[in-house]
């Protein structure tokens, strides 16, 4: 829903649901080990949609 309604926006979502992870462009994973926090950034491989499908969504 976020991707289809807010094409040029960015969001930070905190979630434990698999669906949110599967649909994200970029994930930030955090760990707390031995008193230290770390953040790891990983880019998801998202298959781009054809421009024609985006234009159809905007017009409806």
C-alpha cells in the first residue's frame, strides 16, 4: 500500500512482520551484543515495475 500510494516518499517502519521485510527496498538490522549496538544496512533486490503499470495506477 505504501509503495502504490506514496511513490516519491520515504518511510521508516519498525515491524516484526515478514510482509514488511519482504516488501522493503532497504532494511536496517540492529543488534545489541556485549553492550554495543550495531546497525547493518542491506539493499533488497526489488524488481522494478514497468512504467505503464505505474501510469495506470495514477490515472485510476
